């Protein structure tokens, strides 16, 4: 098939699906539009709703996927020598004989010593929101600082969980005393939306610059590109200093733990800068000179921050380390560009549109599963690719795209199938009056099965007729004729369909049916054999029904059935505007002549040897060889006798085998069987026929 043909076929499939959707009810169309609008909304806002609240169900999945991207794409770096963390931990507080917070005199002494060591800037991640005995000493030290110093600040509006109004009032008074000096307030606020610090905090009115921004601004560092930046924090992972050639140098759990917790930044205890030994001051100054110094706590279970990496490493760094990461990001100039709002809307609409078009294709499941896999890889993989290209994917709705695609595909599919269900039900019901419902469904699914034209097929043919119906129809009212005929054809049609056959046509009271087309099944022969006998029984039931209906009606004759297996041309014949699905060929004529032969044979159902050899029922018995009217070749016939004793059947089989070689013995066997069944006129007829065979060993019907 050419590319153009394939394209036309796809367009045809979409057009057919679109017609189904258009024919849906108004309510369903309205509901479909609502769901599609919801899918677009979800594809755009699967992280955060417009009001700032997390989107139910999808928000957690988006976070997890973002954290995975952030961790896998993070840069492995050596320890950052541009930033030093001067920390007080639990041990330092014990040595200073002080519980948290850090005593102001110790901090003042440390600041005084650091001020002499040539740091580019100092940032203090400590809130001075409560009075202490040495506040004056600390304020005096801060006022005299020569090194640009950013002092931690927060307010109730942005840090209500950390500070109350009275504390803010004291903090404001504390900061007021630093005006006009090299020390100034700086925000230490972090954004822990959704339980983790993944992005820079928003810039809020009334808050001073962020701690890192203030430090770089005062020291002349590169901060301009980050003046309004509120995107993702680019966390990094430290190279393992004791990891070489794929193996840890050292052994045991302690070595592994030390490796895992290797810090990105050099950490120095604040004790080193209190009571500083002049002998080591010069060496300490070498570690401080030209660097950004952050001072704050590193206390267990206090001021610990979950990050994008926490779910993978289990480690929660201090807030001080997060400020260090943001300073490093500014120094590296890593402004991560975000996807513009219009692009997110465009992608959302494209995702939903692609899902709707796919649904209109009405593809089977085996084609949809690979498509779902491709969509999953695309929607999840695209954000990964962007993240690895240093694009800010925080807020990029990867999960939302996937869920929106599934929703849109489902609702459009439901609309199309619901609208088409009535059509298919009608079509199946209409076809079901002529062919079995399972075959009807296959034709509905694949209309090419009924394309104009024909093909040679080997089929099992059934031809039935009602004895004396034409004569009876002249003796009663036309309305009664129509009523009786419809009832009779209904009963016989049900037999054909219940046994999986195809009704070819009605010819007056005659029914023509076949098995083996348009779809052949392994048990077609058995179905046809059972149907032939059941059709005769249905005719007998009809006779009883008519007799009970009205005694004045003429007596109904018996139903005769002929069965044959052979080749025929099966297909749609006629034209594009009017066609008939039928079978043409000698096998149809043979079945009709077998039906007609029942009258002179005094039987009801006759089948050819070709038919019996394939169905092989053990309740059909051979009844001799005959030459049908208008035919030259003889036909071996069989008739159904389901209650016939097996030994009697065996005698008839033996008689058929001896008919030519030991004709007298065959006659004797048939006479014996007929004598044991005097109620069977067909056997009496057989006794007569066996004595009047032609030279070819067959009885010629007159």
C-alpha cells in the first residue's frame, strides 16, 4: 500500500469516528466538551491550581517526577572553595556551655576575627529576635564591621511559623541600630512549598533582599541576572573525595557514611574564631580570604531542609547550606529559563487534541497499547530532556500531560462508541436476521468482508420447502397466508441462526441457507447437520401450531430439507446501490434437488455423501444411491434417524457396501431392517428402490 493510500485510509478512519461523535446525543456532546476542557486545564495546572493550592492527586506525582529529574541531571562537583560555612553545632554549644541560640558575645568575637581575614562578604543566618545580655556588644561589633555583612531578617507576614509579632518588633529595633553601616538586614526566608525547598523564595514587598543576593550585591559579585529570579534552585552533588577507581579507600560502615555525607562546602566550627590563637590566625585567614562566609547553625533536628534530593539520599541539609547553594548558583550564572506561559497552554491544547484525534481512529487494543507506551515515554521523557538542557522544569506538567491525554482519549472514545453503539446495534440486529450475531459483529468490525464481488468457497448448503403450501395459499385469505408464512419463516430462520448459518434467501416458503461463508468455522459441518434435522422438527411444530390455531384451516404439509457440500461462488452481487449477499453454483442446485427428492423417496431430510463425510454424524444412515432429476451423476443419500438402533444402522451400511457386489444380500439386509420399522415409509421406499437399480447401481428418480 502506498503512503498516499495509507494516509487516505487514516483520514477515512478519523472521518468515520468524527461522524460517530457528531451523532452522539446533545447531553453527551456537552459532557464530552466539558471533559476536554477539564483535560486541557489539568494539562496546564497539574502542579498548582490558579489560586496557589496544590492540584489534588497529580501534585505529589509531579513533585516526585521533578525530584527524579533534578537528582539524575545534577552536576557532580568538587567541594566548592568559594563559600565557607562557619557553623555552630551541638558540640560547639556544649563547649561554650550554652544552649541554642548561640551566645552573642561568642558571635561578636567570631565576627571581629572574621572581619580581619579578608572575606568578600559575610552572611549571618541567625535571627536576633530576642534580647540577650550581650546585645550591645554584638551591635557594636556589627556597626564596626568593614566586611559587608548581611544580617538575617524575617517578618510575621512571610515566616509566621518562625516569628511572632513581639519578636519582629525586637528584630526591627535591632536592625534599626545598624543603619548607615556595612551591616544590613537580609531575608533568610526559604520556600518549602509542598514540603521541600526546590525553588528560590518569591520576592515579597517589605522584605529586604535575600541573604545571598545581599552578600553578592554588597561585594560586587554577579547578582544582576538574579535580581528577580524565582525559579528552581540548581542543587549539586559532591564528588566523593575518598572514592577512587570505583572502590572506597578505607573500609567499614564509618567510611561509607563519611563518603555519603561529604559536604559541598567547607565547614568550620565557630569555636575556631573564638579565643583565636594568634599562631594559627594566619592559616585560618588563608581559608577565609576572598570567600563568601555564611554563619549559622548546623544542629541536629533543627533548621533542616528537605530538598529535591532528600527522597533519594535521605539527607536533609541545613538551611545554611541551601543559602550556600543559591550563592553558588549566582556565581555560576545558572539562570534556568522557564517555559513561557503561552507555550504551556499550547502544549496542553496539543496534547488533548492529539488524544481526541487518536480516539477518532477507533484503533483496536493491540495498536493502542504501543501508542500508550509512546505517549508515556514522550510526556515523561520530554521534561527529562529539557532538564538536562538546563531548562527549569519546575511546574512543567509531565504527569498532567499524560493524565490529560488519557482523559481526552477516553471521553472521545466513549462518545464515539456510545453514538455508534445504537448504529452497531441496529446494524447487528438487521444483519442478525440473516446471519449469526458473531458473524454480524465481525462484518461490522470489518465491512470489507462484504465488499462487492465474489470468491469461490466450499460451503454446506441447506434447502427447505413446505409441502403443499402453494395449494393451501389459494384456499385461505391473503392476510392469513401472510401471517402463517411469516410465522413459518420466523421459526425456520431461528433454527438457521441458532446453528450459526447464513440465510441466503427466502423463495416463497422455501429457505436457503449455508455455512462456511463469509467466515468459516471448524464445526460448520456439524452445525449444518444439526440444523437440517432441527428445521424438519420446527416444521412439525409449525404444523401442530396451525392445527391448534384454527380447525378450519387446510392441513399443513411437512417440511422437506436437502443438504449438500460443494463449491460455490459467495459474495455480493448486484451494484453499488443495491446488492445481495448470496451463493451461486452447482452445490446450491444439488441441495435444492435433494430437497425435492424427499417427496418420491417418502422422506423428510436428505443429505449427500459429500455432506455426511465431513459432518460424520453417527445418527444418519445410508439410504442408497439415486440419480436426481436433471442430473446424470448418481448421489449417495443419507437420512437422519437419531433413535435408530446401532445394529440396524450397521446393517444398512453393510447393504450399501454390498449393493453392487452382492446385490441379493443387500436386498435381504434392507428388507430385514424395514420389517423391524414398519412405521418408516422411507425404509419401505428403499426396499422398492433397491430392486430397481439401473446399470450403474443407482435408482433413477422419475
